[in-house]
C-alpha cells in the first residue's frame, strides 16, 4: 500500500512489559493494588451502591470458577447480552480469566442479528441481564444450542429452560475456591497474550456483521499506551455511559480499572444528566450525540429567559465562541476579551460546569465527528473535549491530550501505534492494537489487512505535527454532477448545531447540490412556529410538509452552511416526522445511519427536493 503521509511512535513489546499475561490479569492485579472501596458503583432504589476492589475481584474469581464447573473451557465462546452494570464487567473478566472468548451483544440489536451472532460464533452459553432482554431474544434462544442461560437478576422463574441465576453460579464458584484454592490462578496464568479474548461483531451498515477477533495483547497494549498518554489516576472518577459492548467504552473501562478509577454505571442514557450531577465525574468517554443534547438543552433554557438575562446569555455564547477559537488556535486574546470571558464564565458557564457535575477535567469523544463550534463552546465553558479515534478492529488509536488539544483533529497516535495515509486518502493503522482478523472470514481479513496495515475505510489527512484529521467514511463520500466530492459527516456535524435539528442525513450523489433530510427538534420548531401566529396542523406528518415549517429550518441551515464552499451548501431540506431508530432499520446498534436504507426509504422525498 502506497503512502503519502505517515506517523508513528516508538514500538514496544507490551506482552513483556508486565507480569500479567492477560487483560484480566492486568486489571485485577491493578484493582487490588489500588484497593478502592468504591471500585464499581451502581444505583439501586435511588441510592448509589459501592462495590470494593476486593469484592469485585472475588466475584470475578467466583464467576470464573462457576463457569469452569459448568464445563466452560479455553476457546469456548460465551455471549453477553446486558446493559451497562457491574455484572457486565464481572462476567467479562471471568470469561477471559478462563481463556474463554466473550461475544458481546448490544441490547438494541435486532433479533435476526442476535441469531446471526450466536450462530456464527457458535456460543456455548450466554449471560443475560434480565427478563426483558430474555423476552426480546426468546425466539432465538429457544432454537440455538446454548447449554446455559445465566441471568444477572434473581427473579428468573424455574420454567425457563437451561436458566441459571448468577448468584447460584457465584455460590458454586465460592465452593470451588474453597475446595481448590489454587484453581483460579492456574486458569488465569494459563492465558497467554496472543490468545483470543473477544469476538465483537461490527454494526453492519451494509450486509451481515463481521466478527472482529481481538486478543488479550490487543487490549493490554491499548491499556498501557493510553494510560501512559492521558493524565488518569486513582483520584479520578468516571461515569460509564456508552454500551460496554462497544470497543470505545470497553477499552476505556479496562484503562479505568488499570488506573484505579472509581467507575459509576449510568442506569440509562436518559438518566445521564442526573447521574452527572450526582456522581461529579472527573473524566468520561462519550459521543457527540451527548454533547449536542446537553448543548441544546442549555441553549433552550438560556433563550427562554427574558430581557437582560437573555441578552447576557446570548452575548456570553458569542464571547465564548470567539475566546474558545482563539485559545484553541493559540492566537492572541486581548485583555478586553479575557475580561468578557471571565464575566461570561461566572454568569453563564459556571452553571454549565455544575450541570456536568462541577469536577470534570475533560471528556474524551469518539464515534463520530464533533463540530468545531460545539468544541469551542465547551472549551469556553472550561470543559475540554478531547476528540479521539479508533475502530472495533483497532481498539483506540489516537486522541488529543489536555496540553495538546486541537479542535477538528483527533490527535496523535498512542505509543506503539503507526498511522499512514494511502494515496487515495484512506487511513491505515498498524500496531499491537490491530485485530487478528474477521472470525471465519479469511478473504474479508485479507482485503483489509496487508503487511500488518489495517485499511480503516476512513478518509483523512495528517498535519506536520502528526495530528490526524478525519474527513469521512470512504464509502460515504459522494460525487456531485459537477465532479466535486462531498463529505456528508462533516456537513452533518455542522447542521447539528441548529436548535431545530435532532437528526440529519446529507444526500445528493449525482446531483448538482447536496440536500438534507432532517428530523426536527419538534419542541424548538413548534415554539418558532407558534411565534408566526399562523394556524398550523398539529399532526407531525402534515406539519413536516408545511412550507412555513420547512422555511424556518431551511433558513437556519442555510446560515450554518454559508461559510462552506458553494457546492457544499445546503439550500433545500426535507423534514421527516419521526426519528431514525434501530428498530426501524435506519440505525445500527452504535447509532450509525444506514445511508443506503435512507436513500431507498425516502427516495420520493429526495426526488421531490430536486424537482
């Protein structure tokens, strides 16, 4: 593969840099060393419950020995279907401690995809969180030859065939530990760095998902390089929000565990705001969707004020944007602007900081582009967002650092990881973090892995300092009728700044100009419509076609894209009454848009926009 630009850091043999030979060995040893009384934390009956490091490690041992008593052996695939909770992490490390292989499944995964994953991986058993998820997957679980269904919750009735309660499994494991005190260590020490740890099935925006095979050393190298590259220590507290089935959150948890953080599990995405204020995390991984929601909530509240309070709010946002941009680009900030920023910080941004717990040192963002304007707003509020980059096949590749944060970039690679830009702009990655391959798919593996370099499918470039900038997904770029290429993700991240936009997809392949399909933020749009004084339909389907509604959104979008090149500007929009969802097949479990589905499903509307 040819290269126009490349960057690398010094290579290092991570498997020999620690006595641990596996990711559970690394994490459990570190957890005991730090000895936190609140290593893991969850909410029950309105109160936060602490799990100490010692209890955490003991439970991992007991679950592992309980699994061994069931006949689970190295190389066996064990599925895991659960929302974020301590038991997810306990089961994960228990599976890995035996040399078995964890196959995580998203709780939002469609039934046919769950069926595919269980069949393709050949899973022997599955951990299931609760009755609700069991009912969701009941049809699949009934026909697959799973030997054991292990439930986290203790309200599972006896009529469920092959059901085991986690508490009973742990009890059996405790008895095994008493009878054979050396058993767990023997299992753990038999696991080698090159052994397979997990098979994570990709989201599958097109076609069937592929099983990404990651080894213990893939994770261990990532944990050690990230913990050396980011300022994280045992004084920090983290809130776990993203699904642990996702590589970003899972690798993050291993880092937090190794560094001795107190980890709090958010009960659901809807409760994140409340959990932030209760927990007061100091570091946190998140996706742009969270930052956009928080930002729009703050703007709505500020704009609902009257008179001078509203003027102070809007002026503070303007000052913050200018201050954030100058600070990020290392340009001169005048004393007058510093004074205005200080006032804005005290009057407006202090409430913003309190809204995310008041202690946050930085967010790490991944999964999708984050608009510069949003980054500047958070930076002005004293809440740095460090954009990072990675993939299921590569774990976490790079990220900005607190002392070297450049908005728009995803930073420099972590130690031991190499980056290269191919002649066609595709980003290539090589290092101990790169997957072994796709499970049972040697041809698909050979198509993306050559000489150790993984072809990511993402397009980007690097500056002279080695910082990486992502343009878009290679397959998502489309060509206009004038021959110009459009990167839809970058435009979409810009449009999400609008108070009227909840979801957006930019389309226009083969056309003269791109257009946008927008699911409005109906609360904001209805408020703007009410101010027109017109008599308008209340039904969303009818309202989405009404000229006044379209005009309001279109005017805002045109203003946001006015700084783009002429061929990139969005001059027409189509409004959609209902959100894109996973259940409707428009989003993947990781909330990526299935663009082909959108093109087909809304083809008539797209055609109408151009006619």
